C-alpha cells in the first residue's frame, strides 16, 4: 500500500465526520436543538485526528519527502494545502469557541457555530478533492517507488509513537459516535 492510499482512507473518515457536521448545521439552521458538545466533539476530532494525526503525516512526512524530490513547499500545491490546513484550524477554533459560548447559554453563538462549521465543511470538501486528485498523484510520481515503504514507515511512527497508542482508534470511534448522533 502506498502512503497516499493511507491518507485517502483517512480522508474517508474525515468526510464521514464532515457529513455529520453538515447535518448538525442543518439542524441548527432549522431551529432544532443540537447539543453544543456535538460541535465540541467535532472540534476534538478535527484537532486530534484530522490535524493531529492526518495533517501531521502530510506536513511532517509526505510534503517533506516531496520537497526533497523537488516540489516547492513555498509555492504551488503544497503551499496551497498548508494555507488551507491553517484556515481549517481557524474555522475549528471559531466553532469550538462559539460552541462553548452556546453551552454557557449564549444563543447568539449559534450563528458563529454555523458560520465556522459551514466554512470548515466547504473548505475541507474542496481540500480533500485537491489532495486526492492532484497532490497525491503528484506525490506518487515524484517520490521514487523505492522510498514509498520508508514514507509508510514514518506514517506508522506518527500514528503509533508521536500521537500515542490507541489514539487513532479512539478517533475512529468518535467519528462513528458523531455519525450515530446525527442519524
């Protein structure tokens, strides 16, 4: 298996959470009650899985390997992906801050939750499509076949050593719980 295939599989998990988040947004827009903790849990998933594990693999391993083989991180597709990762972090912080305010009774925070959550959903759908269809095929071409196993090994290190044992599984379970909550 190639490292890019691992990342694509993780994208599928992220897209499942995004679909749940979108349902949460729709409930709020219709005036239905959604527990603020749902949005905090989504933010926790994003911070721990999408950013803490998945983006760490991209930024710390894949992009570094691509750069070593001549792809700039200062311009072009990698620079765009890095900027979008930062934008996603801003949306996530905004959503979490608003969810905490809603939890404290500030009903006006609902608008901020919707704005930040909607921004995140739209950003990530486009972002994932760009990575899956442009950046990852590029990575598969520029990283020599002899180095793919090394990149995968570094992914394993990120997943099991840097983020800690069982963390990946914890976030997969959280993704499933978020889906069930929005059924």
